[in-house]
C-alpha cells in the first residue's frame, strides 16, 4: 500500500502551523508542486470548493446576479487608470513580458482582481438608467505575488469569485455591499459552521480604490483572526477614472456607483483551523463532500457487502453517503475517514446484521451509537443536523472564550502575548494609533464591528476620547 | 434606449466572417476589451458555457472522474521535460518574467495545457497498481499566444476542461481515450445538435507528445470544418520523461499509460456556425439558457401580466422559461429573442386570454402555432424536442450535401474552391502527400474516420496504393 497504516499529525498545541500543513496534506486536500507558492487542489479539496461554490452561486443567482468571464491579462496602462488601485496592487502582480518569441510592446499583468476590466466593460455597455443595476459575478483564478505562502491561506494563485456591480445611486450601492456581506455571513455560519464578526475595515485596511470595505472576520483555533470575505462600496472612483456614465430619468448624465466583493479558497483554510483536531480534519456536514462513510466489517462474510451497498443506496437518497469496500483493513479506513473529517461513520458487520442494527460514529465527539435498522434514516439526518449545530456552537464558545476587552495598550499587548484571540478596544480613529498598536503588539485592526460596545471612553492607545470599538487581533 | 430597435446582421452568404462577428456581439455573447485577442464572455455567453459544462461534468463524474485544480504557471524547466511537447507549445506560450518588482530566476509560462503539471503530480501520488486508474479532470483557463484571433474560435485565452488519466495497461488507456471521445460526441450530438465525424488525427496533426489523437470534426454552415474535441492516448512518453511508475501485481516496476482530452469554449463558435441564420443565433433547446421566452402583448391591459406570469410559473416547472415584462415594444422583443436564438417564443395578449389560447413561435422554422391553454404544457415539451431533432437533422443533411468524394488532386482542389465541405479521399499515409495537398488546396487532413469507405484504390495525391480514407477540409 502506498500510504502508511497510521498517518500521524503533529498535535495542535505543540505546533499549530505544523499541525495545519500535516492536515492539509495527509487529508489529501492539496499537494505541492515545483511551482513556488502555488498548490495543487486535490479531488477532496476541490470537491469541498465545489460545494462552497454551489452554495454561493445559488445565492448570487437568487439575488439577481449573472456570471461573466473577463480576460486573465490586464494591460499595464489599464491597471494604472485608478490611482489608489494601482498603488495597492502594483507590488504584488505577475508580469507577462513575452508572447511566444516576441517581446510585448506593453507589459500585461496577470489579474490580481478585475475591477479595471469590469470598469472598461461597464463603460461600453452602460448608457441609461434602464441599464442599471448591473449585477455581475465572475468565478476565476487570480494571482498575487506573495513572498511567504501557505496552502489555502496565502498562495501565489488562488480561486475565488469576484462580484462587480453598478448602481444608479449611492444608497443602492451601499445596500448591495451589505446584501453580499450578508450572503457571505450566511454561507460561513450555515454551511461552514464558522461564526463571523461583521464590521467595517479602517481606512488603512480597506481595499485599494474603495470608499469603504465591509468584512467578516473569524477566529481560528490558535486565537488568530482570518479575514473571511470582503464587500467593498467603491463609490464613484472607478466610474470617474473610466468614465462610466448613464443618463438618469431626468436626462442628466451621471457617474454610476459601484461595489465589488470577493470570497476565496482561503475559507477552506478557515474551516480547517476552526473545526480541526488532533486526529485531522472535521468537516461540517453542510459542506462535506461525503457526509456518511460506510465501512463494512468482515466484508468477506456472506451478505455483508450486499447489505452495506443496500444501505448506501437507501441513505444516498437522503444524504451524501459513500462506501469503502476496498480490501484495506477496517482500522485503516477508520483512521483515513477520521483524518478526512467525514461527519459520520457507519459500521456494519455480520453481528449487526443479525441484530438488525448498525453502529454510527460521530466525527465531532467520537460518540458511538447503536441504531436499529428501522430508525437509521431519521437518526442519520438528525445526527448530521446535530453535528452541524454542535460545531457551530463550539466555535461560538471558543470565540467567546477568546474575546477579551482591553482598556490600555499594556493590557492589549499582554492579551496578544498570552491568550491571543479577538481584543475589543476603543480607538480614536487616528492612523497613528492604529500603526502604533500594530508595531507594539503585532495585532492589526480587524474591523469596526457593526455591533458596538463601549469598552471604555478612551482610545486604547493615546487615551483621547474615543467613540468606536474595534476588534484587534493577530491575523492570517 | 441603449440599443437600436432593429439589430441588423450581415447576411451569411454575403460575408460569413462578418455575419459571425455581428452575431456574437449583437446577441450579447461577448464583448471586446483592450486586451488583444481576448474576449469578455457576457452573461448570455457564459450561461451557455455553464450548461455545456454541466452536461460534460455530469458525464465525467458518472464515468468515475474527479475534478482537481493545478497551478496556472509552469516553470520553464518543467515544460521542457517532454521533448515533443515543448517543441509543439513553446512558440505559443506567454511568459511571466517578473513578480512585483523582482525579476524571476526562472521564467514561468502561463499554462497552454497542463500535461507536465499532472505528470509531476502523478509521479508523487502513484506508487502501486492499487493507485490506478487515476481519473482526473480540470476546469480552467489556458493561454496560447495566437496571432489572429476570433471570438470563441481562436482566442489568446480560452476556457476548457482537460482530462488527464493514468492506467496500468495500454489497453485501458486506449479504452479511456475512446470513452471520452464518445462523451464528447454525445454532448455535441444530443445537447448541441452538432453531428460529428469521429476519427484519428494523422501523425502531422496529432497532439504534441501523444501516441495517437482521436478527434470529433464538425462542419460549419460555410463548408469549413471545426475540430470540436480531441482525446489523446499519450502512451508512456510523459511517464518515462517524468518517471511515473507503479509496482504491478507481480511486484514489477512499470511506467503508467496515460490519456488526456479537452473540450473548449470554441464549441460555442461551432454551435453558432452550424445552426445560426440571417436573423441571428439559433440555440438548440438542450443547450439553451432560456428555452421559452414569454412576451406579453398589450401588457398594460388588465390581467395580461398576471396571466403571463402565471404561465411562466407553470412552464418553469417543465422547461427553462422566462418572461420579458419590460416596457420595450413587443416588436423589439421579438427581434431581440430571435437574435438570441431562443427556441420558442410565447405571445399572449387580451384576445388570446379571451379565447383561452396562446401563440407559440418556433425560432428554427419561424412557424406560428395557436395552442389551446390546456394543451400548452405538452405542446411546449413536444415542440422543444422537435426543434432539437430538426436542428440536428438539418445539420446532418447539410453535412451530407457538403461531403464529396475525390479521386484526383485536381478534383479535390476543385471541390475545395467551389463547394467546400468535407472531401473524402484516399491517402497513402505519406507526410509528403499530406503537405502537398495542403499546399495545393488549402485543405488539411481532418481525420482518418473510424467508419472507412473505399473511395478508390489510389492515394488522391501520389497515385500509389492507398488503404485509408481521410476527411479533408479547410478548417477553422
């Protein structure tokens, strides 16, 4: 056999970074290649992404969005049209300089994001208020030239969707920005069982070229935060730079108001770091490519495999069920599917068949249940719901336990160094304080949450009067 | 309104190339951008691709294939490992030489296809006969540095799927090559109503690095051929170059046998050129994003819109139905949906409601039918089936009418110049004859069809004894 019988992973509390890379490789999510900083997404990892994609795409279509596809390459001059945007992205783009044997007259950048391509297209196709809103989305790969990379979390190339919309008014654009943030929140919480904090990015942390950026932030097992999806109100910056104008109902020429929003394969990294444990991945049932894996016991004995396949057929009508009837030992299979985080394992052998029962094992709690055959269908469905709910609740509890208020910079620093997690602290709004906090503690402002609390009355850094509470954390 | 009331297209017989570009832009399939040779796939074009993708993906999964995702970039040294492969692709790849501000130590090519990345990965993950077969597929964008480009048919970047598989024996790899060719044939014929000729490419035309290439070839309205999908038996070339080995059941180390196969957005170009007419696109119902469009007549009159929406809800349970309740004039809508090739139009106004009937108009024949309300559901389904069948039959008839045998080179040349289409002629198998035919006539060998006929006993070019019949044509 190619694989060892037991696949050990480093314990989480021993070396969390090592645990993470052990899990992504040993659960067959990814493989490395000779392409620096890029990853191969293997079938199991890609099936996860397909599920997430499906959940998002359905919601995008329900909210009236259409999918399009823009070119991979952006001419340098086009990228330079919006000043803030090029400033933000220039240091991290890959440049194509040759096509075949020929040197190009103008360099092409491999898209790091597609605002400028959408802007150019919108200028061509938008003329009247009747053409608005335009609600487009694109599923694609993008490239950002990162120095240090980690599978899913930060890679040279990643897969994502980028929504780009145009509206007649600022209010409509703002509504859209919130609507799509809520879609992201729903997919995180309901599908991936990842609780998120919704809020606004500071000026420093907002998207290059945006008027404002909304974000959802989640907390990993090790107490570091992860930006899990962002939705930008672009205002009229790109519209002015590119001349995207429409004639309004009164016949007046106006610039459109835009949004853009993105969600990436990085969320798979979040899912791993929120739910995983020392035995490997733990995948929430709503995201799991396989929700229940049937492992026949003593499968060489008469009737066992037939019965196991019968169960698979019956259960497949209700849940994503699969069977492993290979000649590997049951113990090997148990390890394998625990590593892969499959929510439920069903064991069935001659004795179970005799007793008209099966054994179900929960991945999240390890609990073993003996279930009568005639109660199986409803039990499986109930258990999957319960596992989904349990994982979400555990993540909420973990976040609460790891969320701490701080009133002084010393407090903030101490929390970062000892307990980590989210730190709630007041901020005066000055960039200087934000910079100093990062410098002193390593924590960055994650967001100004929509749900505000008055932790104190003074800025955690300078002590001046402060009215907004910010979530701070070290982040991926 | 942004669009003119009537969108004229050039007549097909006047200027087919112009007709084509008129249709792809006026039917809102694509838009141009400042990225040379690339296209923007607009919502209608992308919805078409999503349907085709879905049809293929379902069949791939049914035949045991799994989706993966490989990096976009290929280091130059990796591309050079298989000699024939690099020779074939080097002249047409885009090179990334800079990341951010830094010059790269080694150039990266933007994938023109991913054989070498799959080969490297397979070397890592295949060890034993138990690991075989490996049946992977990838949905992605690829780049080939083309000089002259046309939307869908030949673009710098295109979307496709590329299947890559590994097998224990030559026979199994050959079976897979045929199996996937048959999947392509089925999607072309059953979904896109495009009849295809199945056959083998000559040595000259086969894929760079393959042992043999199978192809499906279709015939466009103007009598030119279009390669519509290819499936390659790669033999052991990549396995040897990359060292992809497995231990067989006897414990002996062997190289795997590989296949690869691809299907691209170019098929949308084929669909346009096989079924389109002077009023625009004609989309086969099985591929159509919208199969039936409801156009309310005198929609300001009481009850009309309510009834039209009721029809939409009822019909949407059976077919992909939509309604245009905008304030544009019905005549404008008729033009628009004819241009977009929507298979069926349903018109309903106050008089129809009074008479308990609706009007259905077929896009393929222009036929107008008055249908009693209670027969509507079954009539719509029957008509869509009939339109699908009719388009396929028309394409078959056209191809037969445009397929001509030739016995001498002069005959072959004359047919190319006057009638065009497929030319069936015998070939001795010599590359020199194949080259000369191209030089003299402009026609290339499309394939050595699986269904052979003895058109004559001599090679159409050199007159030597010839046993294989080849399809020749000018091609896109």
